[in-house]
């Protein structure tokens, strides 16, 4: 593992220096390293150190050893898939500084919730290209604001091309598929077409499509051989089932029977960390659940989301420093200790905002 540690050190050095140089990836055969270790999925790129869903964040993630980079996908007015956490973009772009788009601020109902702002489906790709990305949570990640204004919103095709140049996989999420279907901008067809254009259409290819909804995954399972993952939140229910009046909840989906049902249309589950290692009323971690074992018995792989390095994003027993310090919430906690608890459950991968920490933790375990 000496070589891996050297590669990680080199990657961290170039990141710290403010530039990104892609280093040799420690996985030599394929982006999917499950045979060796759990995979490292860069959640929205290396979003702990670069504004999320930008090529800057994806490049940094690759340099830090991610196996997969994750774009959340929404549609433009002209049907182009772009990477944004949400279709509402006031928190992640400088759209409010563009007077030419002031009239497009509106209120829409997305998955049953009224949201006010600017929405990707009201912009053509050419118009979105005039905007620049910004850090979504500057209070927690103030250092990332140094990169505000430097990056455009990337398209799915740009993310796939970047991944293919550097030998990593792509783990796209379809965001609000029921909503986008309702406005005539279905996500699934352009997603499959875009992957196929770059030669990715088979189960062996380093791509996994994920969704919090169930209907689009069932549909995709009949239309593609690409691997699929059912996302499972810590509470609530898939919106498409809610809209249809179906009582199915995420709690039911992680029972042994629910997992067997998922295995009929998906290859894996992406579950909230608390589904694997719950926390008590005091915010401290409890004993792991049986979810990983139950999912594996159903033939499913298990990926956990999301490991973030800041104290405010970690269980109480993995926070470090003085709680009275004004820097405490954004300071790095015992994220490696928390990752080790997750890895100890035998899961198959983690989504991490800092893929370098996730990779280093794996290297230290070998």
C-alpha cells in the first residue's frame, strides 16, 4: 500500500496548491473495485473542496482517488441533461445577478412542495452557459467560495467524457423523474442515449443509474443492461408512489421482503447512512442494523450516503474540537473513524464529499 499512499499524498498536494493534476488511479483494472475494497463514489464530485457538480469538483475527485463521480441530472428547456443538485438553481449559480433572467423567477410545485426560484427547465443550454456555479453551503464551506464564478454548469456528456478520459465510472441520479415526465422532459431517454453515444450500455460498463423513485427504475430495467440502484432515504416514501396513492414507504423497502422486491429490477441500493448505522436521541452512533446482510442475501450491493467531513455533518461521537468555537461546525471531525464503522459492516461502497479521505481510510485498512 506504500504506492497508494504516495499517490494520495501527491493528489492532496496538488489539491492544496489550488490546482488539480490527475494522478495515476490506484485501481488498475476497472473503475469498479468491489473485488478489492468498497468503491469510493465522489458525491457531486469532491464537493467538500470544490463547488458541487462542476468539472472542478469532478476533476478534484478523480485526483483524490474516486472510483465513480456522481452527477445529479436535471433537464434544460431544450432537453439537455445537466448536472445540478436540484432543478432550482438560485443556491448553486449566480442567476440572481443576471437581470435578463429576472422575469423567470417563479414558484413551482416539485414533488409536492412549493419552491420559488429559477429552474433549469426554463432555460436553454445556451442560456445556462451564461451562468456560473457557486458554492451551495458557504457557511459550512467558506473556502469553496474562492471558486465561485469559475465554472459553468456541466452537461452529462461532459461528465462522461471526463470520466472516460481518466478511467473512472459515472453514477448518475435522475432527479424528480415524475415531475420532469409531467412537463414533457423525461430524463431516462436522453440519459440512455447519452451513455450509449459514449459506448456505455452494458452491465459491465462503469456506470450505475440511481433514483429515489421506483417507477423509472422499473422502466429502465426493461430498457437497459446498465446497472441500477434504488435510493432509500432515512424516512418518507418514493414520490412516484406517493403521487399514485401507494402506501409503500422506504421503511418497508428495506425489510427482507422489500429488498427482494428491489432485486427484481435493480442491482443495488443506495441507502442513507442511518439505515446502516443509526444514531440515538443523543446523536451518537448505535449498533449497526442488519440491512447490509439482508441486502446481500437478496443479491443486492449496498452503497451508503453521504459521508461528509465537517463536524456538523457527523454523528456526535465523531466530532472533534471545541463546540464553543465559531469554527467548530465546519471543522473536520473524526471522519475516518466513522468511515471505518461503515466499512466494518461489509458494505460495497460509500458516497463521500471528500473522496480522498474515503480512499485514505481504505488504504489504512489494507
